[in-house]
C-alpha cells in the first residue's frame, strides 16, 4: 500500500482535478521523474471519450510554470505588499500551529475557520481539511458558493440528486442544453450532443442569456433575460397542456400533478412569458410543439441556475418539462444535472465525520466578507474569526462583495495561512504562504458529478521545490495542534482503499488495475421508472421548499415567498432607474474561476477583461467599441473595455471570466459588484444577478 514512489515514463492515466462536473479521465505523457509532456483525454473512459478542454490539454504550461510557489513564505511587509521571506517547513508549521493554539486559548476553538472549496475535486486532498476541523471543533463551513440553488431546485422535483446518464444522448431526439455554456465549461456535454446530431439527427436546443458559443453551435437558440427561466418553462408547460401534448397517464402514475397545478399553468401563457423573458411567444409555442412531437427529449440542466436569486425555482420549473412529457420513460429521454447523489461513498475517515460536534457553528462561505468584518448575524452570534487555513480556493478574487472581503483580510488581528500553487490575491494577503502540489504530484480519488465514474488519479511525477500536498499539511498541523483521529495516521492511498472498501466499491488494488469504475445504475433506476426519490415515490410539481431532501444548514433567504408551482419568481435584482442594466459574470473558456489565469496559452486566448454591451444600449450611453466604461452599483465599481455585442437582450451586459484583480484598470475585480446575500431556500451567492449603472470612464 505504501511502496516507495517510482516514476513510470510514457502515457499514464490520471484525472482532471478542477472544479468541473466533467472530471475528465486523462492520458498524461510522463517524460521524467519531474516532467510531463502532452495531456489528452482517455478514450477508454466512455464519457470522456478521448476529449478534453484546451486549457487542460496545455497543462504542462501550468505544472511547469516558472512562477509556481516552491518554498514556505513568511510575510515581512504590510498585508498585500507581497513582501515575504523564505522559511523552512518546520518553522512555518510551528508558526501556524502557535497562531491557531493562541486563538483557541484566547477566543475559543471556533475562532479558527478552515476555508476551502474545489480547486481540486480529489476527495482526499479537498475534503481532508474537514478532519482537522471536526477533530478540533474549529468553525464549520456552509458550502454555498456554487451548487445550492441548482441542486435544491432539482431535488425538489426528483427527490434525489441523480438523473439519466449523459451517454444516453446517443439515443435522444432533442437535446436541450439549458443554463450551461457547455462549449466553454463542459466540453464533453457538447461532444456527446454533437455525436448524437451526426449519428441520428438529434436536434440541439440551447437556452441561455447571451449568444455564447454553445448557442451558436445549437440548431435552435433561445435567448432570454437573466433570471427568467421559470417564466419560459411555465409557458412551455402551458402549451403542452393546452394542446394535449402532455403525458397524462405518466403524470397520474408518477407525479403529484393536480388540478391546482393545471389551473395555475393555464394562466402562464406564452404572451405572459414573453413580457418577462423577452423570447417571442411564437418561439415559445414552436419549441413546446417540437418537444411534444418527440419522445426522447433529454434536458441537460446546468449550473447557471445556481447564479440567480430565483435559481432553485427556475431549475425546478425547467425540470418539470420533461416530466410533463413523460420523457423519463424513453431511452435518451429525461433530465440530468448531477450524479453527485449516487456514489454513496463513505467519507467518515477522510473528513472525520465520526467526531463532528453539531453544536459548533457553521459559517457561510459566501459571506466571508461580512464574517471577517465582524457582522454579528454572519458570525451566527459567536465571536470573531481570528485565524484561517485556506486550501483549494482564492476568495480574494472569487468570493462575492470583494470590497468587504479584501478589507476583512487586511485586518491586523487576523492570522491567515494559505496553501497554494501560485501567489494568488489571497496568498498575497496571507501571513504564511505554503507551496502546494498539483494533481499529478500526489495520489487521489475522484468522482464525476457530470457522469457516473469513480476514478483514480495516481501520483505520476515528483513535485518541484518543497511543495507538499494538502494531506501532508493537514497531518502535520494536526500533530502540532493536538488533533486526534485515526485518519491523520493514514496515507492518501490508505484513505482511498478504506473509502472504497467501506463503501462497497471494491478496493484500491482493483481500482488501480482498471483506472476507473463505472457506477451507472440500471435503466429503471436512472429513469425513476419505479418511482422518484421522495417518500411516496412521486415527482413533485408542487415542492415543499422547507423540506427538500438535501443536505442543508437551515432555511436562508426569503423562502416564505417561494412559489407553490412552476413559475417565474420575482426575487431577482431587477434593473431600476438608478441601475438600469443587468450584469452577468459568465465563465470564460480558457479560465476556470481563478485557475489558468497564470498560464500563457489561456492569457493569450482571453486577452483582457471586457464588457459586452448591446450596440443600441452603447449608443445611448455614448460608448463605442474600445471605450473604457465604469460599471457600478452600491457594492462597488469596476472599469472595463467595451465590446459591442448584439447577442444579448437590451439592458443585459456580460463580463466573461474571473480575471486577476490586477488585470482590471484600477486593480478592482469583477466580484466587487456581486452580492453575498443568502439565496432561498438554503443559501448561495447569485453571481449572475446584479443590477448596475454604466457610464463612460
């Protein structure tokens, strides 16, 4: 289990660790004990199917980047000055432990807040920080920054976070890609959709808020205003019912569809929806009739639903369409968002779930700015956060309400340890910076939320300099702060083996032999043909938002006003006279959150930050292409170069990508404009839901 590492040259299997549902299986060319060459998709893994995104194909640029952190650093100048000196690992870990122990002594254990997210999706390296948290009773983390609204809306309908295998697109007649720019963010989704179009004439329909690359490659592109998906979905259902295109027998057998649902939807006409979402009523009618004429309608519902304040309602409304059609009954039909609820892995040893103290507060990761500035409500009525350990995320760039976040990190009485691969904005504000390994430099196990595979990512090369893995840092800190748990004595490979055996998913030895395990459930289970995940086995057209069967940390946001049926919920940050534009901060193709912003290939392809503005809106503002515009709201102000773009509805502007703060004029990044207010019903940050004013700078 713990044999000395030996490099093996040639192409070796691995897994992309980055925050993406595709979790691609890779084929990596190992050139020497510390060097890789080409990276390509693994053909044998049939979801990856040999296809990966261009940024990961260029991974040698990143792993061998000359700016990688190689030694522990101690801050010597003001926070944010990037003035550090090199120190040894023992001194660095001793200083971190001393600061944590002092904070615990003077302010209590919950004054230390381990903070992390999905910079790696490997279960050992990502989630091991929770073992330290639980063993020491440090403050918990309510994970709200990505999935909450989409997952909640989906599970509100199905009762389970599961769906139809994306590989079934090969049998689909219509493939609806809704709420995700798959060409930019999930290349495998588009790969399988295009294969289906070529093989059997499947039609690809995209629904989004601007004419992105996925919309351009679709056969039908439905362009709507941000946060109005629910209106479109309700109107489609109106047409299906009105024209007798709904599967009434299926609705009676496997859903809670009621006369009340039908009466409600009878008022949600295409004309009503057009006034809200901007899509002409005739296009809504045509799309609904297309769906009604087919059996195998496949709805691939994305994470765009998690970026609006009404996202849970919108996701649920869109999910109701294939259910009303009875599409789940057919191969290549139904819906999919994530299979994260199907792997059933035991994380007890990795996360230390057996020593959780439920009385310890959990802090909302999206509200990190309010928390660090001492907001009483955000602190859950407890004391201040005095020390942090940050792994796998860059909150000084990616968290909402950046003005608050940066001010909070600037506190002199906050001791921050950042374990990172590059000198990110967050690392520059730290007291200690520790150099981290990349995924090919340690062992880990991965699960694909966007597919059905468990995958092994073995160590392929030695790390440069003095880089250490997340697991090594957690184990060494645990020893120094007196944390006790058997997981601290285990190697990553032992954790993987324990997890697999406890979960009845085989063993490390078996996974190592094949590289991956396809956990695809039987057809009837994946299609919910014997019942959905709710207690009575029925899909819920009328969800109980207070009791969605999903792990959550209590109701948050204005949940009392959430609608009872599929609908448009007017909870978004609508434009007004003061802030007449709606801003969407969409993902870039060559960046992934704040990762890849340092690699030459990605920088060259993305260029500089810009704002897409409709030409008519630009003319009214006195702006032309190339002008510099100031975009502002009550949270902050950012300046961007203007690009004229007619692929948006009037009044909507798009800023693609989380560029480094320093890449913007004035050094202020896009997330100064995004809000951190909790979204109903279980929290979250609505990154694409911002009203702004625009003027020539």
